[in-house]
C-alpha cells in the first residue's frame, strides 16, 4: 500500500466513524473497515437524528396547515442569509441541501441549530459529524427566535409538509 492509498483508507475510515455519530476513539473503529455510507443524496452523508439538540427550544408547536406568513418570512431570511451555502434541493453546496431536513431533524434541533449554532457544533454529536463532513463551520447567523421559527416553516414547506 503506498502513501496515497493509506491516506485514502484513513479518510474512508474517518468518514465511516463520523457517519455513525460515534464519539468512540478511532482505535475502536475497525481499521480495515471498507463499509460505505448507505445511499444518500445530500452529498454529505447526513444521518438522521431524533435529538432536540442543545439550546432553548425544547418544545416547538407546529402549525397545521402551514403558516403562509411564516413561510414568507422564512424565505426572505433564506434569500439573504442562508442561500449562499444551502440549496433547497438535496444537493450539497457549502452546507447540506435542505430537502428532507425536517425529516432528518426534529423541529427543536433545527431551531436550536439556527440560533445556537456555536454550542450545537461544539457539543451536539450530529452537528459535529456534519462539520467533519462539510469541512466548514457554519457561522452564527444571528437569527431571532421568530426568524428561526419562520425558517423552520419555510423548510417544512420545502419538504411538502402540511
Ligand atoms: C457560510 C455558509 C453557511 C451559511 C451562510 C449558512 N449555513 Fe447552515 N450550514 C453550513 C454548514 C457548513 C453546515 C454543516 C454543519 C456545520 O458547519 O457544522 C450547515 C448546517 C446547517 C443545518 C443542519 C442541516 C442538516 O442537514 O442537518 C441547518 C439546519 C442550517 N445549517 C441552517 C442554516 C440557516 C437557517 C442559515 C441561514 C440563516 C444557514 N444555515 C446559513 C453552512 C452555512
């Protein structure tokens, strides 16, 4: 095995470890593992997560049907603050595409991530795994609580929720 192959193998092993959202030290990961990510279209192998994340949002009330005013507010924020890094499809740009994000994450996780980005990236296992995959740390976007709720509604609309 030459140096290039060794590097590639190490990289794949790291990806595998992170995809499991595991906090175990590398030594506990099978060194010769060649297991690949299950098919996933986000381009960053985002695994789903049912935690609420870290932050002030512990119980978000969802609206049924969707609130059109909130969707409009969310779109305005998306256009200015998020669209440079997030597509609405499942394609990765700088960060993961948003298609399906409301299925992968709980509403509370999304709102905590949007308003408490630094602590989430520092402490939440799923957010840390995303950082490792995207190789870019999402900057805090200084959203208010209302902004975050509007963004969530915009994401739900993008995912065809009602
Ligand atoms: C400079 C690029 C950038 C901008 C601007 C940005 N993000 Fe991100 N975002 C990222 C990256 C990179 C990640 C992957 C996680 C990380 O950085 O740790 C991410 C991850 C996310 C996630 C988790 C996605 C998932 O699949 O679990 C959410 C939710 C999110 N961002 C919301 C937002 C919102 C809301 C805005 C606008 C207010 C925004 N982002 C603006 C780069 C960005």
